[in-house]
C-alpha cells in the first residue's frame, strides 16, 4: 500500500539543532512523483525555453511539463505561442521532434490535420465537405505563456496563479526587490554556452543541494576559492539580499579566479564582485555575477531522473566577438558536475531502510525545511 505524502511530513528531530527531512520514499515513490507532476509542475508557471531559441516564425520546441508535451512556437507576427502538443482529431502527437522549424503551418503526421501558428485549424482531408466543423473550436489547446528574463514560461493550470506573486515574487523574496535583478537585463543577454545534464536523481535532491552550502567546502574547491565565505557552510540564499563576496585575489568569476569580461552596464557598485543565487520554484535557478548570468532549468522526467539545461548568458558583444568564455563556463560546469554527482550518490540511499524516516538538516540548512513544507502543502492541496 502506498503511503500518501500527507502522512509522511517531516517528523520531529531528536535535537533542537536538527530538523527532520522528508522521508526517503518521497524521492522514489512513483505515486508521489505522479502527484508532483499533477499538483506542482502542471499547476505552476514552468520555465520552458529561452525566447531567443525560437528566432523566427515557424521555429518550435516541444517540452515535457509534468505528464504533458507542450509545443512552443513563434507565430507570423513574431509572438510566442504555446499549445498542448496534441492533434484535435484523434490525439496524435503533433510534433515528434524536440525542436525544428516549419515553413507555414503545423501538420499532424497521422491524418494531416493542419494548424496555423496561432493554433487555428486551417486544413484537413475532406474538410470542405464538412461545413459544420468550427475551425476555431477544433483549434489546438492554448497554454498561457509569459516572457520574463528572456525565457518563455508556461502554465498548464485552468486558472494560472499570479505570475507576479509566484515567479517574480521569488526574486523579491530572495533579493528584497525586483530592481536588483532587473539591473542585469537578462532578457538582452546572449547565449554563450548551453550544457545539458542527465542527472539520475530526484528533482528535490537537486533543489536541496542548490539551496545549501554545507557541502561547499567538501566538494567545491574551485568555487570556494572564488567565494571563500561559502567554505563556512552558509549559502547566499540563507540571507535575504546577501551576495557572496569574491575573494580579494579573484578578479573574475572564473575557474582560476582570473579576469572575466566587463561588468554588465546596469548593475550597481554594491552588486559588483558578488554572487547572488535565486531559486524560482519549482524548477529554476538564477545565478548572478558581475559579467554574466547563469540559468538552470530542471525537467523532472522520473522519480530518479532529472534533465537540467544550463545556460551561460553574456553581453551580445562578448558572444558576437567570439571571445573565449571557457574559463567562466568551466567554473560552474565543475560546480554542476560536483553537485549532480553528489545527488546521484544520494539517490540510491533514498530507498534504504536507513533513510526510511529521512535524515536531518543542520542549522545552516534549516531554510530547506521551508521547501519541504512547500512541497507537502502543494501535494495536500494547500498553499500557492
């Protein structure tokens, strides 16, 4: 018999310094993962694709969100549109490739029902002989879409929650205001590098890892050389508005601490030589440094598998010039590899009897407890 999530909220820890984590089966149980798909990923705003990736009308990308395939494309007017990737005739998947480009319309490969880039049914075999068919009524199912930070965010909920409260609100919760993030002008930056990681671990383990730095001194030697305060175990996200200061000898956020690129023009002196991290639940990390921005998007695929896309963003002139960005990319690539390796080492233990009741959080990790409460509240139908 499957234990429901609401029956397994964190129990009391044995010492005041320790808080209990979620029980192990929260990271392995297919039924809990199904509920997370339904009640978290299919009801909240999900960062799906970088807007600039769809650079012309007809460009598209398909994205797995919860249990649905979502098709995002750019229409003839240049606007991004999102639809469920399902033909309205007999339910065949409309686009079977992850990305591509169509010349004029979207056509189902099964029976050739054809839709324009706004989702309206425009043609089908023998459609002229069926004058009673309402082409608008038979249109693709539209998915709400918002653009922010240069990315397309979509929501599968019948009544999407407030984007301002649940997405932009995450920046306010972390930084104290939105202006601190707006100064990086992320929507105007260019993609310098993208790496995709196939992580054999539960999505919650990845979020928990990103939120704390108790592990930093152990597994992140390059990062703590540049951000020495992380060696003390307190992550930047532990404090509202705080950015970790660069080491005195570090001239840039690079793998060897050497100089990167010119400071982004919008940021203030107080943000220079500092690193800020933001978690936008349920699946986005935003990392801010003076000369570039790093964005992680997680795509939970199974209880024990998460695909992570990581983008390194720079000023357009840096990318256009062909400048070597490898030293700044290499720093966080190593951090990613080290973190994901730790998560993959942890995943097998989630099904061990030693972790049946879960583990514990030390004081520098106590803020992760709020994330656990958020998850259990969502699965119980509570909270936003």
